[in-house]
């Protein structure tokens, strides 16, 4: 469940969790609610390392 701090729209994507890795083409299709660690967990067994556009807190 998502919470907003204004009268705007909150879109909760937590149930969108599909990750499909194609190790032959070396690509993945990832739903919007998947966390970075979940992408790494799915790609790792194929020797793939995803490039993620995020930074850890702090």
C-alpha cells in the first residue's frame, strides 16, 4: 500500500513483480514493481549484472 503526502495520485506497483531473463540474448524484461535486488537475483545465475539507475540511501 502506498501513501502520498499531497492530494496527488499514488500508484502502487508492488504487485507488478515479473522478471523474465533471456540469457541467450542477454536481456531481461522487468515489471515496474521489481526491486533492484530482485533483478540482480534473477540475472546473477546467468552471469549477468544489470545496470540500475539508483543509489543506496545515505
